[in-house]
């Protein structure tokens, strides 16, 4: 191959790379630094997060942030107890999350109040986490990623989906009642909508081995 042929090929490669970077930025691996994991209740988001963490990726669960806020942040605890009443306080001074859940998932206004208190703090916490891990892939699990329009904070979104029947089966094993499941699902987008809006979709309707194969493929994209 002559020098002219080489330069011609190089020119095409440069042009192609520019086109991809402008019109398809999510396909440039270097931009896949901030990854959001989302999905419906009972679909297996935590399983995916644990897999990625076990394989060396920095991972954070927003559910764990909420648990920490309701047990360790005195300002949050005081605000919640003042609003919902002393019956929502555990003996150790923390918030009774199960009692709060029963209240907010039966009242849209109460849910909005709680979210207005917690969500800014949660967003602040995961923003700091992403800032601390800005040189390598960092993963944040956010159940309401699309519902709260937080996908703009990330370079790549991954949805874990499954049928309602399979999700319900897992949730019942965790002690959720049918009413609990219904209330929570009412405040989430369907799995099909989440899948449409995501860059990567993991199906958890099969065996654990099938899910692991998909997670391994995802991991190869991220590393």
C-alpha cells in the first residue's frame, strides 16, 4: 500500500471519528464514565450493581444514601419526625422507614413532601461520588432515573427489566404485600418505557446465568 493509499484511509478514519463523536457521542467509550443503573421494582438492579462492584467498578446505590440520611442525618430525621409524627420514630432515634413507606405510598402529597426533602440531598451525594471517581467508570443505581429526569447527569443509562410476574415473585419473598407492590409500581414508569429510554438493557426474566452473561457483556463495554 502506497503513502497516498495510507493517507486516504487515515483521512476517512478521521472523518468517521469526527462524525461519530458529534452525532453519536455515547458510542465513544471514553465518555462512558458516569453510568446510571435503573429499572422497575424487583427487577434486579441491586444484583447488577453488586456484580459491577465485584468486578472493580466504583458503585453507589441511592437507596443506601436514603437509608443513611434517615438514620444518621439529624436534620433530616428531625424534619421527618416533626412532619409525620413521633410514632414514625424508632427507639434508637432513627426514622421508621416501613411506617413512612406506608404513609407516602398512599398519599401523593406526602410522597412529594418527602421527595422534596431527600432528593436534593441524594443528588448532592451522588454528584460528589461521581466527582471523586471522574477518571474511571462510576456507577450509580437510581430507581427513578427517568421519572425524575436525572439521565442528563450521566453518560450511559442501563435498565434492568423483567415481567411484573417475576418481579412480584421476588418481592413477595422479601416480604412485600400485594398492596405494597401496587403502590410502588404506580409511581414508576413501566419497564418497556424504561427500556426505550435506556442505552443498554438487561433482561432478568431468565436464569441467573443468563443475566450474568449480559452483565459480562456490559462490563466489557465499560472497561
